[in-house]
């Protein structure tokens, strides 16, 4: 009986150990399904794998290289083909960038319109109604006779050679134009009208046929005064001395 009591006492002494009182791991295992009650639930967006999906991690995209950025820029406009064409009474001369072109098949009813040309030369031999030079750069135009007017608009560094007749010469919004006037033209007393034009020169014949042409600058700066009594307004071209 003593042994039985001893054995019973031994068994009783082991029960707290089996229940996990002395070992936290055993105590947790004995909880069974209750072991997960104290754990915080982990959602998918908390994992590293799916942080880009949840949007919580900023993704730094590599910057585009200079070459790729340049390739995305708008391509320059293609140069249109050079041509001389008729449209009604107008003769279009356009997009020439070299050489000398002669306009021969024209008459007094035709308007010659030279546009978008660069570093080229043109000769208008027949007598025509008008000649217009528009949006050209560094071109030279030789004109024989014009019934009404020669007009140069939005041009840079262009030269006109006018030989016989042009009642009116209009120069508008041009930079550095040169107008060469021959004696036969001067005898008709042409009128030259300029507006919004800078660095313009008119070239006139010398005193004799053997003398060289002389360049005369056309003023584009003016001094304006107002009379305090009469209130008359007067503008005088500014002269640059020296």
C-alpha cells in the first residue's frame, strides 16, 4: 500500500508537468486549436511578394535615355519638292534651294509668286502683271518689266534686280533686303514703300555709266516730335553719324 501510495503520488506529481505548467511549449501544444487565437491575421498586401500589387511600395521607373527621348520628339517637316506650276493666272515658283530658274512662259495677265525658296536665283524675263516674293531666304530675283507692282514679304537677305518698269515696289516685314534699280527704271520714277523692314539698302547707278552702283541705306528708325502749341506731329528719320 505504501508503494501504491508512492506510485500514486509520483503520478500526481507528473500531472502539472504534462499539463505544461513547467514548459511553455508543452502548454501551447496542449491548447490545440486555441493556439492561433492570439495571432494577428496577415493579409496578402502585407507580404513583400505582393507589395507592388497593393500599391504600398513605390516603384521607381528608370528614366528614359536621352536617345529615346529625342526619338519621341516630332520629326522635322519634310521639304516639299521644288516646282514651277500654273494655277489660273498665277505662276507658282516654290521650294527651290539651288540653281537659277527662268520664268519664260508668262505674259501681262500672269502673276508670278515665288515662295519658300532659299539660296537660289530667278529670272522673270517677260512682262507680267505682278511679282511677289514671299518667305524666302538669300534668293536673287531679276525682273524685267512689271505692270503694277513688285512685292517682297517676310524675306531675309534677298536681292531684287529691277530693270525697266515697276510702278510700285513694296517691301514688308523683311530683314536685310537689297533693291538694285537700273537707270531705265529710275527714269519711270517708281515709288518704293517700306514697312516693318530693317537693314534695307537701295542700290542706284553711279553718276556715269562707268561708275559702280552705290548702296544707300533706308532708315527704319524715326524721331517723332509733337509741337506743344499746334499739336502737329512730325517724324524725321534718324541719321547715324560716324
